[in-house]
C-alpha cells in the first residue's frame, strides 16, 4: 500500500511559501544590486565634482607640477580622512596629506580618458577611485580622487538586514493569510465530508446542493447520481430476487406432482431436492417480507421496526403461539442501511423462532455502538456446534426445513459493517446470539 498523500492545504502552503520566499529573495537581491548602483552613482557624482576641483587647482609651472591647495576643501589635509587625491605625470606625483605615505593604484591614462575602480585605502578601508587624463600644454596629467565607502557598505548591509527581516515578516504574514484563505477555500470540501458522514449515519438521504460552490457542485451532483444509481440497482436486485422466488413456486409444485408418477426411489430423490429448493424460495420470500421498502441514507425507528418484524414472525410461526419480547433503548439507532439491519435481525429472529418452544427475547442497548442479543428457549447448541453455525449450508437438524444459509448470510452482513457475532448459552435455556455493531 502506498503512503497517504500530503493534504491539499499542506501542498498549497508549501508551494505558495516556496514561491513567495523565492520571489522575496530575488527581490532583495535585485533591490540590493540596484541600491548599490544608485549609491555608487551618487558617490561618483560627488567624486566627479571633487575631480573637477582638483583638476582646476593643478597647474604646470616651469616644468613642475603645482597644486593650489587653498582652492580645495580642507578634508584633504586631514590624515586618513577618507577623502584622497593624487596627481601624477610620469614620476612626478602629488598626493593629498590625507593619504600620508600611502598611494592610489591608478593606471596611466591618455588625455580625456577616464577610469573608475576600487582599492584598499591607507587604513585598509575600501575606496572608490575616479581618475581622468588631463592635457596641460605638452604634458598629460593623471588626476585621481578617492573616497572611503566603508560607511556606505555598512549602511547598505544594515538596510539589507532590515529588508530581510521585513521580508521574513511579510512572508510570515502571507503564509498566515494564505493558510486562512486555503482553510476558507477548502471549507466546502470539509462540509461535503461532514455531509457524507451524516449520510453514512442515516441523517441525510442525499447530499444538499444549496450553497455549494460551482467548483465543488459537480462532485456533489456526481455523488448524488451514484447514490441514486446504487439505490435503484439494490431495489431492482431485491425485487428481482423476490420475483424469482415467486416464479419458482409454481414449477416446484408441478415437479412435486410429477414426482408422484415416478418409481419410489426416483420419487424420493426428487422430493428431497424439491423440498430443498422450496425451502430456499420460502426463505427469500420471507426476507423480502421482512426487509420492506428501501430507505437508504435515512435513519429509521429501530424499536418500531423491530416490533413490526416480531409481529411478522409471530404470524409466520402462528402455530407455536410464540411470545417475542423486545427491550430496546429509547435512543438506540443503527447508522447503516435499514434493509441490512432488518435482514440481519430477521435471520436471527427467524432462527430463534424456528427453534424456540414458547419464548424469544431481544435486547438492544447502547455500548459504544449497539449491543444486540437474541435468545430463545429452544434446545440450544453445544460448543462444537456453535463453532460451525455460520458455515454456509450448515444445519443443526436436517429434519427442520431450511437450506442452512441464514446464519451465514448474517455473518456476511456482520463482516460488512466490521461488527462481531458470538454464540453462547442463553438464560432461557436455548441459544443466545450477541451482536456488537460499531457506531459509524
């Protein structure tokens, strides 16, 4: 057997959760990249302004590089300030005081050529460098400015951590909302399941369709159609069985009359088979009378039906003047098919009436389901005989009419409902049958 498949709620929760988590992670990654680029864009604009200022403050006089530092912001004069510049022409290099004795790794550039890159600063902090080749007379200078970006990195990581935390909170909120929505969306299926349980317990005849969502309505309609079809087939089968039993009575009577014309040995054999067939026909006709009309999916009055069943059997065995006592709990009910219950009780009561001398007692009590006992004041049965009572065709007394199928049919019904049936000695002196029918 295969394992139980995951529930729809779990599948949807996992699927939506994985999708939202993936999209959230992708959004955070793209947002982080975009944020980094935006911050670098702002920083490059500021570096370009500083680069223009350094280029404007740089001159070449007498073949020597000169820098008018009074035209620059004072931050370049502070050691490790995070703002640096470098002007070079071959081996001639001017550096900001903030660089101290460090240098900026800048490649040689042609006039008008620009370069942008990163490096490690004098305090081992990350730097963003912007450089440009500048023409001064016959000479080409390389002017570069740099800025510490560690604070931006820290700010970016804080923002990313905050975004991740916010994303997790949003994901949790989405999952909670999704769980509520899924539970609400699956409520019609849960209602159908509850209605099926009520149908099984006999509280409903069909599944109601009022208020059922359009997506679930076809399922409910198919279930009702299947139920209607099964009921119709069951009713046809029972009617056909009763009709067949009626149809066989006349041919059996003819066979009995024809047997009178045969020799004694052949007549005896024929009469034996005809009696067996006649007993089977009578049993089926009796079952049809006991079962009555079909009422699948509906609870029935157990005490009233048992009383009617006892009255029918009393008329069938009118020659014995039997007393059939019924003691049933007021709220006792059978959550199953009415015909199954009546056939089961009919078989047990018929068997009790057949063997009883004057009295049959039926008791129905509630005990985690139904506890039913049927006993008679007949001869009873030994322990060895009780072990074979439900065997098909088994009869305790061949002189008693019957085909020996009754208790085996009762055993089939008991097995169908997951119940139990035991035999023991009755207080009245005969056989006692104890049924335990589970609550459905």
